């Protein structure tokens, strides 16, 4: 049986909103909701309990750049609270249309 100690990755749906609203998109429920800070941190805590040497934290949506503050908060929290020696890979699945220099600088860092 697997549990939190075996988790390899978590994909966080930060929002159902998207700036494109494509008819064919899998994310059909485009309500203006966003993940709460509490849920964000609890999800990251769950991932950080993994005993694996490398884990992956992915930010998705809708369009996750609409909630870029949550991306920043999540990465900052994971870096601050991860145990020594744990490697955390980060990813963002975006349509790219909202990418701005501040996003690129953050992702590069």
C-alpha cells in the first residue's frame, strides 16, 4: 500500500480561470475560483512528507499565471520547509500568453 511517504509529485490546480477560454479545453468549468492559501500549503506539506530523494511540484490550471502570487508563495514555502537533501523540481503548465519578464526572471531563478 502506498501513502504520503511514496508521493513523487503533486499537481496543484491554482484556478479554473483561463484567459483564452478555448471551447475544446478539458477545463470546462471556468468559474472564478482559486486555490486557498491553506489548501496550497497543506498540499505542499503532504508532498514534502515523501521519503523519496526527489519530488516534483507542478502548478496548473486553467491558467496558473492568473494566480502567480500562489506560485511564488508555494515555491517559497517549499524551499523554506523542505528537509535537507531533498530535491524539489518545479513546473508550470501555461499557455504562455501571459508570460512577462517578471515570470521569466522567477522561473530562471
